[in-house]
C-alpha cells in the first residue's frame, strides 16, 4: 500500500503589496494598489486593506481607484521581487526537494515521507511559515492536504498569515461544507448560476448526477465532478522535470474586451519566461488555454522556430495565437492561461541571424527589467499593441 500523500501549498500574502508596505512603513495599514497608474494601468496586486472595497488583481486601475479613491498606487521594484522570490524558493527547497512553482510567490511542495525527518505536517508547516517570516519579513499562508486541489483551497482558508491542515479522514466533510464560491474555476458568475440552481456548497455540487454536470459544465464535467469530490491525482512536478511550465487565471467576471485579456496574458508570459530562465530551460512550443462563461474550454498551440526563453519570443507567439482566435470568434473570457512546452536545456538550432536576435531579446528583457525596477510593473509593455481601454473591460 502506497504511503498517503502530504502536499503543501504555500501562498505569500498580497506579495507585491506587502513588499511595498515593508519597504515604505508609511503605507502600512493603508489601501495599496500595485501597478502602473496610467491609461493602460492594470492592478497587479491589491493590499488586504484595499480588498474590502472590491479591488482585485487584473482589474483596470481606473476602476479600482473609483472603488477606493483613497488607495495609494505604487510600483514594486522588479529587483526586489526577484530577490524576495529567490529567498522564498531557497527556503522552500530546504524543506523539500520537490517544489513546483506556480508564480514568483506561490508553490506546491510534496512533503510525503518527510515526517521522520521534519516532524508531523502541521508542525513542519508552522516551522516553514516561521522561516519565511524571519527571512523575508513577510507572511505566508500554507495549506496542508492529501492532494494539490485540497491544499490550494486550504491555503486560502484563513488568509492572511494562516495555516489550515486537512487530513485524509476529514477531507470529504471539510470540502463538502465549503461555499460553492470557493470551488476552483467557478468565479462570481458561475457562483451566481449555481446559487440560482440551489447549489450552495461544494457538497451540493458533488451530489449532482452525471447528466446535470454535463449540462452545466459541458466537456469539463468530469473534471469538476472529480474536484467536487476531492479527487486530484496530479503530482507535484518541479520546473526542471516538468513537461510544460504555465500560468493561468480565472476572472471573477468574464472579461469582455480583448485588450483586457491581452494585458493579463502578457503578465502570464512574463512569469513563464522568468520561470524558464530561472531553471535554465527553453521552450519549443506555446499553448493558450481559453475558458468561457459556460465552462467550455479551447486551446491553441504553436511550435516555435527555435528553443527560447526570451519573453519577447514567447509573447510574439502567444499574442499571435490569441489575436488569430480573437479576430474571428472573440467572446467574453472566464479564464486565460499560457504554457510553454517541449522544454529542453539546449540552445536549439541557430540560424544566420539567431545570435543577433538572441542578444537583442536578452537586451530587451534586461531593459524592461530595469524600467520595472525604477517605475514598477506595467510601466512598459512589449510590442505597442495595447491601446487604452475606453471603459471598464468587464462592462
């Protein structure tokens, strides 16, 4: 009989905003919005003081400022993000060799079999949180559970600065009692549709029959059915062993304007590029994942001419895929995801001009990083393709 799995999900609390408040004590206790305060501005992160007003990431900065006029808009130096993220993952690596980064401030950890060395999971998680707080002067929330889905839900259960342990014996009852809005991938619109049908908890959803699930979720029915019952067989896969590296986001409200989705997609590309370079990997394929309000999901992929980890190359491919789809059949988007696949440590086959192209892409990445260091995230975008929104993108 295999050993029961123990999975940690570590999620820093309002990472970008917390760094801003750490570096500038005058911001502590005040509503802070991280991002570029301009016509193209998008909220990268909102402090916990700003969230009660409805401010959230991926929201147009103009909309967030209307919701919370007293909010302070700041940019977080990119160098501080990289340094702090590096220190975070160094600490995680001391507790487990199997760490799967999801972004600069979030990761899964496989802690199966570490009890004899590190103690019981709850005590180990407490020690991990203390280690992060002592080294970074920031707080993290940790979820401990038998699988990735439950661990991710658990880490969000008592945010900020929380620890939630869900044991295998208690998992079914704990999950069933959660409000349906906590279900991964549902969003506000999906939650309202569920409530209108009398589905108030995840347990209510788990009890629905196969036909009902197919009518509501379409081709995603079996996926949501498994999750509602707490079943998740995915393994924690470190970046260096991963077949692909990706990032995705589900929106509280479907995004109706393509430009709004492009801005979020660009952020995903930048995070994926950072993770590739951090691991010394290059990608030969880019894939987009797009989900709509009715939970229908489509994907679009492209093979790259050569292996790359340059943000400009990844963005060029991802944007081309998105634009090709959006120009023909755009409709409001619930989720956008981007992943880089066909990973390799090699350089790829070089053509006549590839050396110059590689150098230019590296220079562009360095230049964007330098501008971000000084002016904050989204102070500059690649390609000049994003026009200022004329109204709230979710309208």
